[in-house]
C-alpha cells in the first residue's frame, strides 16, 4: 500500500496500480486465513500438533498451572493455505471457587491462556463446551492431542 502511494505520487500509475492490487490480494488472503482459523464447523480437519516431545512437555507444564483448566487438547487446524500452520488449543473448564461460588470460569481461562508466553504461534483457543462441544470428539481422535486432564499432566506419549 505504501509503495502504491509512493508510485502514485511519483506519477507512475502503472506501478502504483500493480502494488495496490498486490496489497489488496495480500489483505484478502490474510482475512481468509484469519476467518478460517477463528471459525469452527463439523467440516473442519485437524491433524497432530507435530511438535517435539520436549516442546509439548513445556506446554503441558505451563498450561497445567491455569486455574480451572480441566482438560486440554493441542492440534493443528488444516486451512486452505498449505504453508500456514494454525495451532488449536481446545480446553474444558472445571468447576472452581470464585467469589464464593462454584463456577466454570471460561473467560478467566481464556485470559490466562492468551497472555501466556512461549506457546506456539499462531494459536487459537477454543472452549470445548456448550456450542463448541461437537469439536471435542474431533480433537480427541487425534493421537497425542490430549495433553492435560484434571489439571494434571497426562503421562501418555505425544
């Protein structure tokens, strides 16, 4: 977009148009990727996270400290762009005491996870309860995806 503006200011409308077109195409591609990453349906395809065992171990340790997290699944979501890897961390909240009540505080879990440094990127977080409960069976079928259970580290191999 900046190059398009520069060439337009210089009077080179042909190059300005070329760079404008490239900028628009790039923006539209990013928008499609983001939409595919952030929306879920029963037609989505997920695959193994493909991370090294030590990396998964570090992730397990970090997220096992998230208050209220009961279970977690780590996978990659397949989108139309084959060169883009989107990690998905699906979780189930457990009941915790907050302000004198036993609740599932999904919002607090989201906050902790999204602010946690050192997770693979880009990563999308999804609660596997309520309207998204249909995603749980999809993730649980993937070998090595179940990385946390009952706020304890899962001992099975990844």
